[in-house]
C-alpha cells in the first residue's frame, strides 16, 4: 500500500518537475503530504527568482509550514523527484519531517555524499520511487541544454 501511495504522490512531484522544465528551470518537483492530502506543491525557481536557494524542496517546505501554521512538518511526507542537496536535506531535517521519499539519486550533489547526518535522526527515507521517470526528465533536460 505504501508503495502505491508513494508512486501516486511521486507522480504529482513529477508534474511539478514538468512545470519547472517548461520554465527552463532544472526539472525538480516536490510535494508535501499530510494525512493523505497534498498541502504543498513546488518546483525549482532558481532562474525565475534569481535565487540559488529557490529549490523545489525549499519552496515546498515554506508553503507547507505556512499551510500548517508552524515550522515543523510533523506527520508530513516530503516527496521530491531527485535526491535533495545538502541545503535541502538540512532544511528537511530542521522541519522535522518524519519521512522523505525521492525518485532518482543525485551522484554529483545529493545529500548522501556529505558525511554526517543532515536529516532529522528519526526521518525515514525511501528512494527509487519512479526512479526511471525521475531520472529521464533530468537527463533529457540536460541533454537538450548541451545541444
């Protein structure tokens, strides 16, 4: 059951990644789910906002905290199409989100490259959800940029 739900919400994150791609942003999407409901949707906006911190996860965390009326994302699951970077993993950790689910690994900038713990110690991580789809939108985007 969890796998079906993870795929369902990852598809919503992929929709956000497609929105980023349409804006010529790196196609990363994120959604935050609380009690089975999406409370925040976001995609990368670093180019649009001229802000290097405007990653999908950061935008989603801000929106979810606003929706919840507090800084902690207790009882929430963060879905993101690509493994968070160290900055975003730190923000997820500070938000105390109990679950992080991501699609594709990021072997160049992913948080798992950093020694030490960036996430909250109790955060559960599930990875590889719709990994092929999440990876393809990224590789296709960068392939077109190199042409």
